[in-house]
C-alpha cells in the first residue's frame, strides 16, 4: 500500500510537470514550443520554420529598466531640459531654449536673420517650412510668445522629446511564444508577405549589417544627420524590425512575422534613445514620400504637438497605415502618437493573455499584442529579449503588412477595421480600455482581408 501511495504521488507530480511544460498558448492552442515547427499549408506541403529560436546562445543581456530610469533621471535634472508634470507620475520633456516654428511659406533670408538677431540665437534645423530656432537667453515659452504673434507663422511650440516605449530587460527565454500566440503560422497559410508592400520602422535606426536583417532592408534615412545611413547605435529599432521581418526559415536566429516585406529603416532617435519631435515628424514624412505602406512608431510622449500631428495626418492622407505603442507607465494618461485619430494604438499582453503590468490603458487603445519577454534581433549583430508596448506594436505592424500583401487594394482605414474587427476579445467585453478590441488574430484577419478581395 505504501509503495502504491508513493507511485501515485510520483505519477501525479510527473503529470503536473508535463502539463506545465506543454501549456497551450492563449490564442493558437494547437501550436507548441518546438525548435522546428511543422504545419501544412493550403497546398498540403509541409511548412517548416527552422529558426523559431536562436541556436548559438549568444544572447546579449540588457538592463533596459536601469537604462530608461537613468535616461529619465538625466532629462529630469538637466538644465537644458524642461519637464511637464501631467500628474504625480507622468512627465513629458522639451528642450528649454528651443522652439519649433512652422511658417505658412518659407521666409526670405533677411527675415530669418532678423529673427535670429531678436532672439539672440541660431537656426538649428530646417525641413521645408518647419524651423528649429535655439536661443542663448530666451526660454521656450518666451520664444513661443515671440513667434506666435507673427502673422507668417502657422504654429510655434516647444521642441518635445520622444523616448522608446520599452521597459524591461529580461534574459532570452529560448522560444518565440509570441508567434503562435497570435496565430502567426496559420496566417502564413494565407500570406507570408509581399516585396511590394513596404514597412517603415521609424525608430533608433536598424543594424544594417545584422545577419538576420540585412537581406530584408532597403534604402533608409537618418533624419538626425540628413543622410542615408540609419544605422542603429541603441538597439531598440533593430529589435522592433526583427519582430516584423527577421529573416524567416534561414536556419539561424529569429523568425520574423513577415517573410518578404521590405523594411525601410528611418532613424529619428539617437544612441541615448531620445529624439526631438522635429526629427520624428521629419522621419515620418520621409517614409511616406518614399512609398511606405505601413509605419511603425514604437515611441511616445504624453504631450501632443502640432508638428507630429501634422506628420501623422500627412501619412493618413497618403493612405499609409500608422501603428504606435500605447506606452509603459501603467497609466491612463493619453500617449502620442498612439492617441491621435486614425493611429492604431497598441497595448501589451503576456504569455497568458493578461495585460502586461506596465501597459498603458484608455480609450485610445485599439488592440493588444504580445509584449513581454519578446526575443528579437538587436544591434551589433546580437539578439535580445525585451518587454514593452514597443515590442507589441510591431506585431500589429507586421499584420498590417501581411493584410496589404494579400489584398493591396485595401485602404488604410479598411486595414484598421480588419485588424480591430478580427481581434479576439478578452473576457466578456467586446472592447476594454486595457485590450481595445482584443488580442490580434493573424489568421482571422488575413481570412477577412482575402474575402474582401473577392
């Protein structure tokens, strides 16, 4: 009897271990965590993905929480930076002695010279009718008062600072749980992407020589130094790009959600992870003018600004799908550009389909996607696992690219409706401030897109 009791306890324990190990994912319950996943596509040919996880174990470990805290602390204490306190927790920042001015038409040089004399400053940047002026003695508020009374000025506002929406440093988890969680492989049976549908990653740039990214990149842009060298000296943009388009089925590294869609790397943030609103807007406009079909914006600020909203409107008017991260402060404070009308705002969920504890929430959240412990490419040819709505957004961006690949005639508003309409609701509510319309479902979305094309 004693031996039977011990044997029963052992069997029960073994069963619990097996159950935990083979726990299904929250959406695509039929797919498991294998190194090589095999599925049958519509033509009954086996679909094999040989690089669902990185094999050589050389995963860079990054403490992004510490890095971000140090960055915010530096911004909070810099005499050159001004802080906006939206509430006790949420802050925005701008450059203390700079102003962004959009003129109705390009002013003659003698006018510019007069402005510089009046403000005791310099012309820092210009892009079309938008100028950045920097004063030696006037504050941003004083500069705004000076320019806003000018009849030739469309708007004048502080030069706001944007930072990436990532929060967590985690070690590599040895599997890409995020792909089966949103029905990626079932979606591949309908579309793996198209070389004709281009996706712009407006971020810190992309590692141009990364072995898992190089073949997927086309000519990009560095909005900071106005060059065609958008190399990533931070890592954030490379991670975002890898989620969308790491070279799939090449036997090494990560598997991206799209197989063929080209990535347009656009650098608007520097090595420290910050970027001014002028550069972000400039990068968006460049991407639109160079045929981007989808734009990913894994960045944010709690302060709305005219220069960014104008760039977003320009993209939407040109039929571009714009996706943005909702933010990572566990707050309902509206984050921009995610909260602008027409932009798909993305929250983050974990491997159980629960809201990530850091994910922002509110009526501007449209959908949710995996954003915890997401492995992907990183700078200097490395790989890393990060968490944040920055990681959730590119899942939705990749889906938008696949939708436009299967049905290129769809308008950007149609793509948004398909993504939100096919999302899997969480709980009893069809819409919530934490998940929007639900967690994205690639297979269902691509089926809807395919039907609209018939």
